[in-house]
C-alpha cells in the first residue's frame, strides 16, 4: 500500500508521466505520416544521429537537448539532400547515419578520456524518463506545441504528398519543400523522444502505435488519434509497471521502463494485426 | 608487430571480406535499414548471453538469426521498413532489460556497441575466421540464384527457383556476417562496413562480379587504413571506419554523377 502511495506522490513519477505522455502523443501523430511515407528508417536513424550530438553537448558542457536538436536537424537536411532519388534514399540515410555513429564513437571516447564521464555513453544511448531537468521540460513542451501547430497547418498538403505525390505535383504543391519541412519536424519529434525516453523508445513510439493505428482505421485523422492514445497508454503503463517491478526478481533494481513500454507497443501492434487480419485477408 | 595488433589485423581483414560480400547483396536489395537493425538486435542478444552467463557470441548469433527471420515473417503483411523497425524495438527492449538485470551496465555495453578490435583474443580470431568462411561459402553457393531473385524476381519464379528459400538464405548470410562483425567492429559500426563499401562500388560499376570484387577491395582498404590511423592516433577505430566509408561513398557518387554529364 505505502509503495503505491509513494507512486502517486513522487514528483519524479509526475514528471515522467507528463513528459512521456507529451512525447508519446506527438510521436504517434507524426508517426502516422512516417508509416504512410515509408520513412521508418529515417525516423530511427535521426534518433541515433541525435545521440552523437548529445555526446558532443556533454563534452561542451551544455544541455544535451541542444546537441540532440542540432545533430538531428543537420542529419535531416543531409538525409533529404543526399536521398532525393527514391532508389538512393535508404543508402543515403545509412551513410549519414554511419558517419554520425563514427563521430559519436569519437566524441564518447573524448567524453570518457577528457571529461571523465564513464556514465556519459549510457545516458546518451538509453536516456531516462526519470532524470529530465525541469528547464528541459519547458523546452520540450514549447517544441511539442510548435510541431503540433506546424503539422496541423501542413496537414492537407502533407497528406496529399504522402499518398499521391504525382497528384500533389500537378496541383502545384511544392513537394520537395513539403518533404524537407516534414523531415525537419520529424527530427524535432524524434530528438525530443531520444532525450526523454531514449533512442529505443523514440523509434518504438514513432512506428509501433502508428503501424497499429493505420490498421484500425482508414481515416488518417483517426489513425493519428489512435496512435497518440496507444502511445500514451504504453508509456503510462510502462512507468507504472517499472515502478512496481522493484519487488520482482532478481531483486536489487527495477525493470526498465523501456522494456515494458516496448513490449506493450508490440502487443498493441500484434493485436491490431490479428484483429484486422481476417478482414483484409492474407 | 605485437601479438594483439596481429590478432586485430587478422580478424579485421576477415570482417572486411565477409561484410563486403554480404553488403553487395544488401545494397542491391536496398536493405540498409535491415543491415542497421540486425547488428543492434545481435547486441541485445549478446547482452542476454552475458546475463545468462554464456558466451556472448551465441546470444549474438541467436538474435541476429532470429531477428532476420522475424523481419521476413512480419514483412509478409507489412511494409518492409515498419517490419524492420518493430523487430528492432522488440530486440532492443529485451536488450535494455538484460542490461539492467545484469547490472554491468556501462562498460560491457559500450564494448559491444562500439567494438574492441584491439582486445581480440587468439580464440576469437579463429572463431571469426570460421564463421567468416561459412559466410563466404554460403554466398558462393547462393550467388547466382540470389542475383536472379534480386534483379528479376518474376524470371526466377518462372524458372521454378525456390524464391522464398533463396530469400531466407540471404537473410541468414547477413546474420552470419553480422555475427562475425559485431564482436570486432561493434554493433553500431558493423553497419558502416556492411553498406558503405558496397554502395561505393555500385556507383562505379553495374556488373555484379566486378561490383562485388570492388566492394571487397574498398572494404579491405577501409579496415586497414582505419586500423593504422587508430594505432597512430589512439582514437577509436570506428570513427575512422565511418569517416573513410562516408568519404568513399561521396567520392564515388560524385565520380558517377560527373561521368553521367
């Protein structure tokens, strides 16, 4: 009993639930476009690319958020410029990612050698929803509002570009510009996710709930709603279970939030797939 | 040359060849995301093996092969990139749990992610050579059918080739190459070697045999140059591998663009 009273009163838990919900909701909304546009690799790569920036920020002694954002946006521009042609897109994304990972290896090496932070690599790679600074919370909230507003403003042209690119071109929509703005938005969302919940869940929350949601409904707006809802549910249940797992074997430490949330995301996806499989046919 | 350098050189060379050969097909099949996801899944498996107290190589192989099969299963009714992303999230979720439960969070994971080519032991050199040879044998066996399936799927089907089996063969070859590469080059940078040299080679020639040979040459140059630079500067090998690979890719791309004008 006392343990759960602690759960509801702990400020860390409040922060984790609020931040996790914001990130999960925004990731779900953008994720539907990512799934429709087939850009899962870019979505995942940007999370890893941001990690290199975070390693650099640690070395420079600034808030890792700025490192995540700077590298994320640079990476997004690089992926977009090098991968214009569809055939080359995945490889171009891969090369930008490989370069960022190499830089990250170097920066982490300097982190441990010069700054003496043996913990730096792990914080960068597996961020924790429980250790986000209050000043970061405000920035994340503002960024989320901005991305939500831009997504709302771009909704119709973006949807047309994603589903019927040829039609979008004939209607005079600047497709290249729209896809550049979209990948920059994607970078902001993914870097927020990497900072708050780590690179693993950043990808999980972006792709999993959206992939489930597009199976539940054919309407894009509703798919976004469902994706956001499933994402928030997975994060909240994940935090809840992680808090409870301190009493589980092998003892000594709780099980990680990222494990529970990732597992729930997959359960949601598989359930949506099974539930809709019979109607769509194999 | 000190013994540890000779071991690093030998295993690095094996990894370079295996990665370049598997990478040739990865690039032709546009499977860069898959090539990125498998080493990471393998990393999670190795973390699991450390937790259970068995040889990390087994965990690595099991998760690499399991991940490859999971992607091919999910892909049947899903976009390829979404299937890959979900498999990756599943493997990494398990990996996060293994790492936390093991408690050896920082050092072990860092070594697995970024590789420890200088820490390679004699036994590891032998294991690397064995799995690498297996990988090359499999490619030699699969070469012609896989090339046909990759470039002319309908023709392969019409000729009665077991397309599904050949595809699974490709997945297993990639998983083998990953198992060779991750302990030496690390989960994050195996990926550079898997796609970089082959992508660069593809910019210069369309002919499959030539492209594969060129890919091996690029890969060997990358690894040898990186090991030398890492030895001279003391900086991580992975940084040089990525930098050389990116340079090769951009250079050959510019060359190809220039020759088209």
